[in-house]
C-alpha cells in the first residue's frame, strides 16, 4: 500500500531533491514533523491480515490518516471507508454494505521490562500499606511501537473488526427463513401452514393439569 509522494527532501550537498515514496502502513517517526503527517491510500484485506472469518471486503479500503507527535507519543486520527460483504442473521444471504468509521488511537513506546533489583528488608520498620492508584482515564485506545516506525496494519485490522455489526440484516424488515422448509421468505411465501400463535396462559394451564 503506497501513499502520495512525500515532500521533496533536499539531498545534502547534492543540489537535487529526490522524491521518496512512503509506506502507508509503516510510517517512519522521523517523517512526523511539527505540522504532523497526513497519509492517504488504499489497503487490501490481505495487507491488513484480515481473513474471511474477520470481515469480507469488496475491494480495497480507502484510508486517510493524520499523525501528530508530542515527544514520543503519537496520535493517529482518520477515516476508513469501503464496502463489506455481510451475512444476514435472518435469511443467511450475503449482501454488500458500506463500511465507514472514524478512528482515534494513541501509540506509546513499548514499555521496557526491567527486573526488580534485590532490596534488603528491614523487618523493624512498620509495613506500609500499598496505595491504590487509579489509572488515567482516556477515551483513546492505546497501542505500542518499537524502533523508528509504526506498524499500523494490526491496529487497522482490529478497528475494522470492531466496526462489524453484532446482528447484520440485509434489510430492517427481513422476513428470514421458514423454520420448516428453509425457504427464504423474502422471495415469497412457502407452502407450509401457518402456525397458530402460542397462548402462554394455555401452556400454563396445561402444566398445572399435568402436575395434578
């Protein structure tokens, strides 16, 4: 996945400015200037590591991202748009549905695990009860990075999966399938007889009669 060419970088002492292509999914931290960095391009399900079990896409996704940096913290905002192929939970048919969502996440450096140093314990001192510290509340999802660039593909993959509807419907009034013959009732009625609605009070009377 490629994005627009970066601004021309003046080669030191060469007197010319080569145009360099940046990778949308692995931007370098050095490219995020004080004005930020904007990335746009198309990415495929394969590039994001999406499987059919995650989300089925119809074509590529259009991605537009803005990256800003404060010290070593990177804020990523943007929009993802495309078309997803869903399976209706009622009639089990596949249908195309627009996929569009905004995202806002934060990247922090991968924390280094430092083994605790051995300390001498003075049992004469009174033990101090630990104080519970509440974590800072934030609405931004936090990811981590190592080295001199970001890996955006895992984040985008996760955000696409989180955008999936819990109960996708081909249409709000989908009639579903006949429980007897399996016919798609959106295509017309089947020959199965209509079931009489169950009266809950009649069921209760039957249970009481059986108990007697």
